[in-house]
C-alpha cells in the first residue's frame, strides 16, 4: 500500500489505488517569465519519478501540470520588451511567453523528464475561468467591483485549514495585497480589471485577465474532475495559492478538492535562499552546461522530497561521483538479456526498494538499493544468470528515476560506434598523439556524446 504524507492532515495517508479508475495528479507548473531554475527542476523531477513509480505498479495515472502564461511578472517582462523593441504589448506578451515556454520544454528534454499528460495554459481557458467565476458569484461567495471580481474569504469557514492558520490571525501574520476595492483585505482576486497598456480579454465585467489562483482550480476541475487524488507543488505555494484553490474549488463543488496535498521542500544555495538580488540564481541550462542531467537528479535524490535541500559545489561533486558509480553498474549489466528475478538476494532487494517507495516515496532509501546491487554484482560477476537478473532490477530502478535514459535509448550500432571511437582514442593517447585523440573527443561532442576520463585510466561516455 502506498502511503503519502499529507500537508493538510500532517499524516501519512493511503493512496486510493483502485484499478477501476486512474490516479488523478495535478501539480502547479512554471510561470513563464524567465528560464527554469534548479528549484523548478526539483519539482519537475519529483513528480516525474512519483508518476513513473505508480505506473510501474500497474496503475493508470492522469497527470496534469499547468503553465501560467499571464500574471504580474510576465506583464512586467512584456512591458519592458515592448519598450525596448518598440512593439505592441500584445506582441511583447506573446514573444515573452513563447520564448520561455519553449525554454521550459527544452529543459524537460535535456533532463529526460516526460511531459505531463496535459500541460494546459491559463490563457487557453479564459472561457472556463469566466464560467467558474460566474458560478461563484451566483453562490454569493464572490463579488464584482469596478471591473474586478473577488472571492469572499470569510464565506468559506474552513479557510486556513491547509496552512494551519487562524483566519483572524492572517491579517497580522501575512502580507496582504492592499486593494481598496475589496470588501475585506483577506479577499483575493478571481478576475483583474485591465490596467493601461496591459494584455486583456473581454468578460462580463469588462476587459481584464484571470487572477493567479483561479487558473489551477479551473484546469484541475476540467481535466481531472471535482476531487483530485494528489495535488502537488512547492512548500512556498501552501499559502496563499493552494489555500485559495481549496476555498474557491470547495465553495463551488461542495466536495473535497484534493485527498492528499504533497509539498516538496525548497532549494537553497550555500544555505541562502535563491534570489536574483543575491545573484545566486542557477538556471537548469547553466547547470546542464557543466554537468549531466543524471548528476542533478542524483543530487535531488539525496534528500527526501519533503526535506529542504541545500545546493553546494561539494554536494554536486559528490552527486557526480555517485553518478559515475551507478553508470559503471549500467555498463556492467547493459549487454545482458533480462530474465525474471528468482535469486533470493535480488528478490529481497526488490522488496526493499518497493517498501521504501511505498512509504512516502522515500527516494534516498530506495536509491540506496542500487549500491547494495553493485556489491552483489561484483560478488557474482562471473555468474551470467545472476547478472541477467541484476540487469532487470537495475534497469527497473533506473526507469523509475529516469536515470541514464538517453544512453539506454541508443541502438546497439550507435553504442558500438562510440566504444570503437573510445578504443581508437585510447590507442592514440598511448602513442602520445594527443591532437588526434582530442579530435575524436570533439567529433563525439558534436554528436552530444561527452567523454570522461577517470582516475584509474578508464574512459566513460554520457549523453550531453
């Protein structure tokens, strides 16, 4: 039985895995005003391996991850672009969101992370957002004021249940947007009246755009129904974003919005919060120019998904060393034909992996099974039957964690070509023909194959 820590109840709850219907997962995706950073990468990867694991158990999963393509930060960027390039705000907005949506998909591909089943954009659902908002107005839980629409927070008595905040203490404990149009400072915008020189859409209340929180409620409902099995995102989204999603969704449907709330820990840089003002902002592209995507994944796997994670050079170097060890395991078993696991030690190892993942997706404990496997493989390196079984469990775990995915998708002829080139380079280096040897390295690099020389004189390769 899969049990997951729920932020609302603060308990591990069993996941409803009835095979009569799919597991419905929604996570908050990127806001497309800049390139994705390593914090985004953690969110993308965490829910990737969670989905992979559930699918590996034979479950049908429907996974939705939205794209926020209209909000204040995007508009600020678009206005700057419009002024610099002397184009209209609409052209600048389209250029901004298209640039960073393309960048986001480039990052997914570079990380070898699968897209969600649905990745809807907020502005593709304006009609749905308007209808959702109109329904809340009819229920008297929302009101229009001078072209904007607000949600009446005090009409939802359970407000604050996710963040475990008392509604009467919120005014003093959190920063509330100052808006004289609101009936109550706690109320939040469902629809915002367009300001001068802003992108807008027509609505029953005039020209405007959606508020931030409404898009997720609308798209979760549209693609997954009234009640989700899992709603996920970073801990920074608990309040006000997810709190507001609950209020507006449950006010409309009268049903539980999400059975389980998963909030992953945030990433700091050398013990400091990531911030552009501190110039410690690491984009995925910057990281992947220096290291393998597998190194970054192993760094993410070094901590439980709920725990904070501090990004340091020392930890990245350690993750890279671990990647080398795991890659050596891949190299050791890759050419064997997989057979079913009957060996007692390997069966026990598979059970340990499953038990770890079933217990709140404990990835650090689960990935440790690979190190136990390395020990067993070298102990039985002359036992072909054992190695065939070892490949099955190794590749199963690699699949769950999307490790060495590019390498495993290469055909045998390509792999043979790479290894032939490595052998040629080794001979050239032995003859001290370093220029010719380096030419082979550069030739492979143009094909996105990176060669890495180890301290013991071996040469390994990976996909860039």
